[in-house]
C-alpha cells in the first residue's frame, strides 16, 4: 500500500483501532471488521515468533475480510529481527506494521522491548529504521509520553522516528509507571502533534464518541485510538465515526448485544476449540453487558461456565426491565 493512501485514510477517517493484547485476536477482529473500521490491527506479536512462522503465530496472522487497512503490531528489541518479522508481515498481505514502544509488561520491558525503547532512543530509532528499510508498506510506532513522568521524551523521540520514515505515530497520553491509573496528558500529546508534520494518533481515555471528539479538540491530533473501551463494545466504532460526521447514533439494543456476543462466542470456539473458546469468553462476556444491574453476579457466574451451551443459558438470564438491563432477577 502506498504511504499516501495510508495517510489520506488516516486523516479523513480520524480513527485507528488499537492492538489490545489478549483481546484483538482473529475472532474479535472478525467482529470488529463487521463495523467497517478504517483501520484494524492485530494484538501485539513477538518479532521472534513471527520469524519462526509457527502454526499458532501464522493463525494469528490471518487477515479479516473487509475494506479496513490491516496492520500487525510487532514487539522486539533487535533491529534485524524486527525488520525480518516485518518482511513476513508484508509477505502475508498486511498493509502496515506498528512497532510497540510502550508496553510496560515486565518480561517485555526487561528484554529491552516495549517501554524500554523510550529509555534507549538510539535502539528505538534503529529498529524503526530497519523496519522502514525492510518493507514497502507503511510503518507506524506506538509510544507513551515517556517511560516515567520525570522523563517525558515523546517529542524528542517522535522527531527522530519521523526522520527515518515512520508514517504515523500513536501517543498514549500516560507515562509508563502505571498502566491506567494516571490521568491522560492531553498537553503532552499536543506537544508531539505540534512538533511533527506526519500524523499523530492520540490514545488514552476514549470510551465514547464525545471522548474522541474532545481528544481531537484538545490535542489537534490527526486521529484517535480508543483502547479498553472497545472491549465488548464494537459499536464504539460506529459511535465515534457518527460523532465525527455529525450523524445520529443509536446504541445497540439488548438483542443486538446478545447476537454479537453469541457470534463472538462461536468464532472463539471455532478458532480455539470448544473448551478454550469458552474460557476466553469468560473475560469478555461481562464487557458486553457492563452497564447491567447485578453485574457482580454475572461476573461470578460466568467464571463457572465451561461449555458454549452454559454461556447461552447465562445470556438468557440477562433481560430488560423498563429502560434498564438486569442479570438474574428484577429488583
């Protein structure tokens, strides 16, 4: 894909979907693709694993159908390895590569990848340069404001990444001490936007269309990237795009939520097998119904399910009472 096409789609749509570790597997990407997002990306993948081309990894590298521009997020600390992994990504038909420079998980950071790259700018730039040189498809990077609140180097690093040919940079508006506890630093994102000519994507604290609109207003970013708000809520895609276009948006009905949840369950079981697929559904199902009454009971009961039939029985206990959704029984 030509970089101009990538950049034009990004600036016009103003929305990129996130790589969510443990969630944006192929089954959920297939669900998300039904909502026609402009961009869709895999969960984080080890560059070493991609090079080995194991059966499990290659299944993860299956692409969804639809018109979305499709990407893969890679994590690694060796420029040559990440560059080679990017060639594999390109060879199987993906449209762009995203390099993770913000993951705070211990085993990632301790191996010199993820957030550690913000502490080692030379290595970060070497990796980005190696990937840009290795492929014809677009290359993006996902960073944070800084590794810590005291070492906020997003502007400095972003300039260097842009200089070696990165097409866009996503900035998560928090530093690396806590995963979600810190407030989003809109000014920190804006400083990166003001420093670059390439598109900047703003990430952090986006759960509604209004949040997305406010993020663009406060940062001047070219686009937004929601995060956890997308888990169990593929309708967020429609809500954000509707907000940007000024079109009316109607939240999903309970029946629509159940239908998509059941489809997600079937895709999980097809992909992982009945048992593993059902176990994966345990962590996701409550997110589909996060606003329902007696949610604590729902979370408790979903931990007991072991078959898809039990999941369906549990969904049958979720019902409407007036304008509210309840699990189990009416108050």
